C-alpha cells in the first residue's frame, strides 16, 4: 500500500519554519480578533504541501485531474467547512459523487481508510488543542484587564500633570486706562498661588484611591506619576497573571508542535480548521492585540527590536510581559502527554 500511496501523491511537504518577518494583526472589532476561515482551495492543497510546479490547485483542477489523495482532501475540506455557519464554499452533491466514483481499486479503498483514520485522529486531537488555546485566552484576559488598568492610571497621571502645568502658568493681567485709552498701572496676578497649587496636589494624592497603585507627585520633574510596584500591588498582580498566561501558552504550544509533527508525517497532510485558526491566532496575536493596544507590553515587539539591534532598557524589558508564541518553550510534561496520546491512535 505504501508504494501505491507514494504514487498517488507526487507532492512534497515542507516542515514548519519560523517566519523571518512576522505579520501581526491589528484587530479593531471583536470579530477581527478571530481568524478568518481558510478557503477550500487552501485546505485541499494540504498542510505545507508544495506542488511540483509550485502551483496552487483550484477545486476545478483537483476534480479534473487531481490525484485521489488530493480529491480526498478536497472532500474532507468540504465536510470541515460545513461545520461553520459563515462558510460559503461547499462541494455540490454532484462533485462529491464525482470524488466517490474515483475510488475504484482495493488500493484506493485502503488509501481512503488510512486518510479517514488520520483525519479522525488529528480532528479529535485538535479538539483538545482548541481547548488549550481557549484556556490561554481566559488567563490572558485577566492579564489584559490589569495592563489596561495600569494604562488608565498612567493616562490619569499625565492629564493631571497637564492640569498642573496649566494652573502653574495661568496669570491674569489687570490695568487702568488714562484719558487717551492707554493702559496704565499694569499688574500681573497669579491665578493659582503656590499655596493653592500645593493644596491641589495634596488633595489629589489623598483622594485618588487606586486599586493596587498610588498617585504621587515628583517635585523635581513637576509631574504626577503612578507607583504600583509595592508588594501585593498592581505590578505584582500583573507579574502573576503574566506567569499564568505564559504557562497556558506553553501548554498550547506543546499541542501545536505535536499536531504539526503528526500532520507532516501523515499521508493525508490535512490540518483541520480549528487547529489552523488557533495557531494563526496565536502567531498573529489577534486576540491578544485586540484586548491590549499598548505595544510596550508585548514580548514579540521587544524581540523584534532586539533582532534589529536596538537597545532595550531594563525598564522596557520588565514591562514586556505578554508572552510571545515563538519565544515560549513547550511544556515538557504536556508535550510528553500529547505524544503519548496521539501515538495511541
């Protein structure tokens, strides 16, 4: 059967490689935080499968002159897409029948049975993979709330600094006029004397009760700032949440590695839609960048700066807490469990 399958499939598959230049999403709506459905054509051509001539085969190409393996993938892609309400691409009953009629010999049936077994294995495995990605999304959402809270506090400090500057530089000029209308006895008065401003600062610091942070004023720089690095403060909570999110992303990456290895070594070389969408979401940081807009928190941004040879300060390093899918290492225990699970199938 192995020789027959090799004859059926003359394409080559390439193992996964890390992109030299990553493309990140910029989602502005909740819908954009989720990956678009792949096309039937993309699915049917196979996971990282390269055609001999480099051409991407269309549905019509496969139905007309494709190998049985290509037709099986096309058949499966139609079934896969049928599970999504928004999917517009489906094979017609006549097209499905045309593929079924391509199965003629005993070797053809063996190939179909093998592909069905491989698909069921990776689809079932993909269900758990999707669960682990959702688990990462849940822990990340906790981190996102804390980071956005930090940003809102810093925005407040900046606005109060601007207000302080306005008060400090606000003056009122008064004068009298002589018989000709020219101003005389001109006098400039401070609208907000130092005592008023000092009371303003003290009142703000006393009344601004922040969750896990403190509003302070620097007499040297004349700026308000946020202190949140005390034990048990907001920064400590951010670090704990980042640790949880990183752990969940590491678990998810273990599933990704095993799934991609299985698909790459399989005969079918088909990646089910839930697996593909979860991986692309993690790579493009769709969900993470939708919830947090400030790029200073992303490890991926920091890593790209390092690759470009830019200088990164310790402060910038400490603030980049959102884990990078490519940087995190897969959890060893989860990786071992995944391999044991998929090899039992």
